[in-house]
C-alpha cells in the first residue's frame, strides 16, 4: 500500500500487532488482508488518535456546533475497541461472502485459479470488491501463483522509507 492522499499512513501498519495476524493472508477474492485498515489494526489506531485529539484540543468547546460530540466520541471509542478483522481465511471478512463459499465448494485457494471467470455468477461482486479495495489503496492479487513472493514484496513496500 503506497503512501497516497487516501492512505498517508503507509509505514505504521507493519508496526501494529494486528498486522502480524493478517500479513500472510490473501483472501479468496485476491484482497491482501495485510493492506486492509480493518485487519491490520490501523482503523483502530486512527479512531483512538482522532478521539484523543478531539478531547485533548477541546474541539467540542470551539468546533462546529452542528456536531454531536458525545455521539462522535462514542463512535470513535467503539471503533477503537473493536477487534481487528482476522481475515476471511481465519473466519473474518464479509459475512456470507460469495467468493469464499464458491472457492471452498470448488476446492480453490483463490478465485483467480477458477476456470469459469467469464461465466462466474459472482463476477460482478468480485469486480466491485476488487475495484473498491484498489480505490482505497489495498493490494489485490490478480494472477495465479506467487502468493508468498507477492506477500513478501507488498510487506517490503510497507516498510520502505
């Protein structure tokens, strides 16, 4: 996940304990769990930091009056305390994920190994998920083979700089 306007926190993910739980996972759909903010713990960290900043700076005293600061702080606290996603290979991910069910039924490790790409009944949702993931800076595997090498490359990219 390169540092971009959408994700300027490139390096911090590899320092979070949750990253260790998901860095080796690429879901059936091809999304690398190590690049997911919900899985690698970055979302929790950001929520904690945002809540602390709002509190420390007393934003509720001088910030926009249209904001319900109690609700904001409650929401940030809830996000900060939620368990990071363990990744779909360990029971996390989307509930009822069509790709996981399909791949498991076919005995596949990932969707790119399937020979029915054009006739796939889950093609639209798979494309939607992959394009959404790419849009927020996640890494997505789109070719067969090379999982371990790809994970090493992506992990090294996070640690650069």
